[in-house]
C-alpha cells in the first residue's frame, strides 16, 4: 500500500499553491539557458512527476514479485486484517475499512467490474488515471449497494460495448482502483472478507499483456524523462494540455518524440542539477513540514481536510500529491472529510502523559455512512497506533457500550491510564510519554460538515503537567 501522512494531506487541500502552467502568453521558443531554461524544467518536472510515480507504483505491484503490493494485472489484492500498532505500512493507518487494490490495462479491451450486493455495508471504489486524477467513483454514495455490473472502457475503444448497468470511460489506458470496505470489528472479519471476494473484474476480450518497457528508478533523472515519455505515449493527455507538451518538448517531456538521449548536453546538465532540489524542496520537504508550524486553516486546534474533486490545472498540487508516495488514496470531500488535531484548545501539543476531554455536542460526527476518531503517536519513522491494555485504537459509531450524557452529547477521555469504570467505555488510551495526534474521519458527511465554517470542538486539557 502506498504510504500516506498527515502533512501530505495538507498538500491536497492547499489550493493556494496553484501553478499556472500554459498561459495564453507562454512562449514556444526554446530557452537557450539561464532562468528561462530552469523555469521550464521546473514546470515540466512538476507536470510530469505524477506519471512517474504512477508508473513506479504500477511496476512495484505488477513486476516485483516480493514487493509489499505485489499482485497481478486486472485482479484485486485484498488486505485481510484490521490495523494494529504493529502495522507500519502507512502513517496513520485506517482501522475502519479494508483496502483492496487493482491495476488495470484498458488498452486492448473493456473490463467488466462486478459489484456484489453488500446489504447496505459501506464501500467505495476510487478510479484513478495515470495522471493521478480520480475520474470516477462507484459505491454506497454513488450507485447504492445492490449487485450490478460496470464496464470500464479505455479512452480510444471503438468496439462493441458490453451489456452492463453502467459504462465508465476512463481518460487513460492505465488505471488504478482503490476499494474500501467497512469493517465493524474483529467479529466482522469473515463477513467483510466475503464482501471483498464479491468484487471481480474480467476483460471482454482476452489479449496479450503489453507492459511498459522502461523500469522506473527513483532519483534517476534521465530515466525519469524516459519513463514519463513512455507513460504519455500509453496515456495521451487531453487536448487542452497539448500546448504544454509543445513547450515541454524543449526539455524532453512530450511523449513519442522526446527522450533523454535527444536532449542537448546543456539541458541534461540542468536537469541533473535542478531535479533533486525541486523534489527535495518543493515536494518532499513541503510534505514533511514541521508539525508545530501554525496552520492558517486550524480552528479549535483542528485542521480540516476537505479534498478537492480532482486537481484540474493545479499541477503543483498534483505533483505534491504524487510525492506523498503516490498520494492517490484521498477521497473527495463529499465521500470523506477529515479533521486532524495535534494540539489542544490552548494550541499546546497533545501528549506527554497529560489527560484530555473531547466533547462532541451532537454525540457523533454528522455522517450518513460512518465516523471514527483515531489516535496515533509520533515515533521515530512515522505516526502509528498506540499499544494499550484494552486494544482500543479509535472510537466511533461502531464502538460498543459508549455512555452519552443526558443531553445526548458524548465525552471522549484521552489519557494513558484507566479513567475508572464510569469513563472506561469512552476511553481512548494515549501514549505515556510521546506526543500524539487525532484523526477524525467522517464518511459521507452531512452538508454542514462540508461547510468551511464547521469545525470540531476543541480538545480540553484536564490534567496539566506538574510544574
């Protein structure tokens, strides 16, 4: 599974970081050298970066047999257990759903996706193209949970269409599917596995696989150029981006007519000098920004993540998402909205053995599907669940026997030690020493949650450290 991280979600929400490529005043003449050449290489790299990352993940899944994501083309790979503190496959792993992945090739035939009857159980499949844009969804919110068949058709397919309930034409030949299936708890594993197994995909026409020839190699910038060009041949961008490719051809990014070997030595040298710095300073370091930095979007200690429905022409945001080890698991805000808190209501870091109360005045997060609040501690190498004596790593709509107040509100107690029998049902254990953060997830949120004015209640410190 691709890794995700808390700062990385900020990149998806940061619309203010728009890079305006391909303006009406762009010059098509080749820049000889200097700032104009450097600027064009930067623009081309940010535009192309998602294609490289998509192809890198595809290669690891389909060509590297012992990789963590190894699978076969046009087949689902299912996660089968709920995440625990031992799981380090992702920063802040979700415990609400099982992930399943599927890499598709629509170059020679449509594929028929069979969706099972889930009897109201939540699921969603996000369909992502080779440019890292999510182009469609199917699931409980869009289409319901009855059994049906969906045909996925490549952008240039002109043959007979299969008889199905829905046809979705993908904008790219290479496609990634990310499936999430709700799990209610450890006693639900068998039923959830059966639902997962009900998702199947089959080609309409049997064809010989036509795999990419060039193997991606991170930080190999000559290979980066060639991998991207092969990806552009397999997955031609929309006509609206042809002007961009005409400009980027001067620095080796355009598809079939471009390659590293065709570039002048001066351009190659600038690529080798600039690309590592662009990746480090504009992509990787931006995602790993200090978590203590004040966030202008933070309210009551919570930072909202209402992800956009596609990147549009915001190629900087798309590249930053790609740098997030793929960053292609995020769902649009109407499907899932998130709130993260690493500070309390007084803007002080959460943790170090202190005790807190989180009050939910409505007694829940306003959603139509499900909600949860998960806790992750900051440790060397990432942010993971906290080992604790009651094996509780999140609280949500599926938590049994929670006690609500007389007015229907809910208090969640956050502390490392048992708060006692009256509060234990609402206890979310915290680390004894480390700092931590909370991630609130609202799936199929109500309209009020989508309103930028809505936010979570502040986390209240109830046991300050002794001076």
